[in-house]
C-alpha cells in the first residue's frame, strides 16, 4: 500500500530511467532533506547517499556556503544571458577559473546547462569546425559500447547502451561504437591488460580505416565509464588509443561529466589516466549538483574555426537560454573556492585507498565476479557463477534486488545494465562513513544471495 505522497507521485510523474510498469506497485523513494553524506525521506529515515545523487553532489548536502552564494546572486541578478555579446560577472569569473584548471590547452569556455547539452555542443562544433576547415566529409564520430554521453538525439547516439537505442531509432547515421575497454568481460583467456589495450587500439585502427579516415572526426571517451558500470580502462589503453587517433587526425573528446572535479583524486580524470584530449565536457560536480550547469573547453584550433564561421555566416548560431545562468555560475564559483580551500581533490586522493580497499573486499562475496574502481568511484559485477563469469537472466534483476535491499539497510547505490552496482559517494565522505557504506552493501549482498 503506497503512502499518500507516493500515490500522488504515481498518478502524476514520469520518472526518467524507471520501469514504468513495476513502478506503479513499488512507488518512489521521496526524499525531503540532506546533510553531509546523508539524505532523509519524508518519514525522517536516513540513507547514506552512496551515489552522490547522480554522481554529482561531491560536496555533500546542506552546504550553507553554496546556499548563500545562490541566495546572494538571486537577490542581485537572478537572470542574465550571454547571447549577442551580453555578459555577467559570475560567468566571467567562472570561465577564468576553469581556464586555469583545465588539463588541456584551452582558449575559451562555452557553458551549457547539462552534460547532454555539453556533449551535444561538442558534436555540433566538430561538424561546424570541419566545414570551416573545408573537409565536409570528416563528420563521423566513434564512441564506445557501454559509454554514456547523454540523451539528446546526438548524445544518445554517442551513448553505447541498448536502453538508449532500442525502439528510439538510434543511433543516427555517422555514430559508431568501438569495443568497451572492460578487461574482465572483454579479454581473451590469459590476455594481459596491456595486450588487451593493444588489441582494442588495433581494432579501432581497423574501424577507422574501414570507414575511411577522411570521414572520422572524433573519438569520445569517459576516463572511467560511469553508467556503463564504473569500468576502469586496462593499463596502457589511452596511450594506445591516442597513438591511433593521432595517426588519422581524429580528435579526442574527454567526457569528464562524472570524472571532472576530483572524482579520481585528480582535478580531471584525463590527468589520472594520461589522456590528451583536444576538448573536454564537464557538468555535475562543478556546482556539486546544487544547480544545473555544464560546459566544454574550446581549444585554439576550434576557436579559430568558429571565428572564421562568424566572419562567413555573420555569427555563431548556437546557445540556450540558461547556458551560463548567473545563479548556477555563482554557485560553481563558490564550489570551486571550497574545492581549493578545503583541498577536496587532494582529500579524495588520500581517502581513495581506504575506499578501494573496502570495495575490493566485496570481491570475496559469492555473488561478486569483479569489484573494481579508481579514486572515489567503484562498481561491482554480479555473476551467477564466478569461474565461468556466467550472468543471471534477466540481467540486472539481481543487482536491482540488491539495490532494493541496500535501500532497506539505509544505503543508496545504483544498479546498472548488465547486473552491475555503482558506488560514487560525495567526496567529503569520512573514513568511518566509507566503512558504514560497505558494511551496508555487504549486508545487502548477503540478503540477495
Ligand atoms: N556524460 C556522462 C559521463 C554522464 O555520466 C552523464 C550523466 O550521467 C552525461 C554525460 C549526461 O549528463 P546530463 O544527465 O546532465 O545530461
């Protein structure tokens, strides 16, 4: 029997990424407030937020400084835009700070309101740039199976997950997918991580050659795959991939929407994994999830092409009403101030070994085929049989049950396609809270077994 508020929800709301059929019986978990790494439902019951909301609330809940930054900007100038040469101080300050922080040569920053919009802008700008450069055939984009880049027509096409393609008539033409760099699932028996990386790079090269390098514009990659299952690439992967991309003048776009701002113990995931992207996308933890804001870095060659197009066409024809929203920018400015003052990225690096050790201990559980992670992100792979790595059917049903038990234990984690569970807590989590998180997850696994 659903509570009154749950019944009202079921009657009125459509929930993203939800089984709309079973949801009618289970109803929602309705949250009301949060503090630190804890959130509370409408009955006052606490849950450890083991997913930082949706991989975003890095600074935890109830951060008064972020609230104050938003309130102050709301009172001063609640809306201003960046169209047609208009500007505002919070966006200028934020672009300056981000330019300093970017791990790639950056000429300018372009703001969006979400990760999907950031990656969508990347796609459009690749097409725009190659038109400006007089190579209109160089438009195809290669992303990876199990990669996640968003839900617009273009970014769902980049995404490599069946749920984003089946019956959506996606991907659209020109979007291709390379193999997922998951050693546990993809390697041949006895194949080392290095050898697996070399093989995937050779496969990518063959794919580019088969398509014709003059038609391939870019390769998109998350440093560590998030929604695909917290998949850490094998040793040597990005070095091998980068060599192929360089050979065929294919740009690398790093999707830092999850890994950006400290998740892997470095400011950006590209740094942790030795990636040399041409541009990168960011969102989520930039505001600690308190307000929607994303963006992309623009390198000098891209900027020059955009300038040329402005001369030719009379302007840069792209932008959304809320991109670079002043209140979101003010919150991001305060969040970045806190990241630096409180050494949030360094502290994430210091806590990561404790987090990873606790995660690794779950690998002994009979249901866990692999427990993997990097920095402050982790994933576990549920299997029916460890030696053969055989999965339960239907896939994800067991992980979903485990996540429901975890919720019952007072822990929020997320199940993902392929019977995987992700863990990605706020970066401000304390060591004893890390222990609580994994004790609760272990109990949930025991109840699932
Ligand atoms: N890219 C990555 C790596 C993501 O994890 C996500 C969302 O989870 C996105 C892009 C899309 O971001 P948004 O949901 O803000 O559109």
